[in-house]
């Protein structure tokens, strides 16, 4: 049974929220903003799916406990999202999600061994970067510059910068 709640994870740029990932919950039309770390979680069940785990949890911290089914990265235990997001990123795209910074709670980057790309994403867009690709550096006047990605380290950094810019 799915709870009568719409949960949507909203990640914000670390420069605007001091590194906190926020959760916006809408429950019967009433919205309440919480920090992810403020939610008490009790794991009821866990299923290993390769690069991610599916957990059935009880979330408490906003009045009434909710039963949630959510997914986490096996690499760093970062929050991926609901099963639909994990299936898209991991099963369909072949991406191993991870947090772009250890202080974050939410995965926003990941590596795909199938195509050798580092991906960055938000709730609305995803983009992959590999050696030889053009760096994406967009400036307010619309100018782009940056050169070519020369290493996997630069590709990962491009994915981090992209994820930060679209979240």
C-alpha cells in the first residue's frame, strides 16, 4: 500500500543552502519543509539490486510516521529516490549513483561503465561527460568556453559542476 503522500526531494546548490539537502513534503495539501537529517528512519526491509538497495522504511519527524519505499546507493549510501528513479538511473542507463560531495545526502552524479561517461543530474535533467567531450561552461551572457575534457577526473568534475548548476 502506498501512503497518501507526495514526497519530492529538492536538492539545492551547496552555495545557497550551506550544504543541506531539503525535503519538501506535501501531505493533503499542507507543505512542510524538513532537512533530510531531521527525519528519523527505521529500516523494515532491504533488497540488494546491484549498485543500489531498495529499503522499506518508516519515516518519522513530521507528526505522523509514514511507510516509504526508497532507494540508496551501495557505494556511499546516498539517497537516489523512489524505485522509479533508481530503475531509470541504474537498470536502464547503467549508472552507479553516488553523492557529489560527502557532506551531501542525495546522489547527483554517477559513472556508467557501459559508455565510460560520468553523469550529473537533477530532478529535471541529466547529462554525461567523457574524455574528449567539450567542457560545458556557460556564462550569463550566453558565452561558452572551457576546452576539452582530458581525463576521467575532469569528466567527473564536469558532472559535479553540471549537477550543481541544474539543481
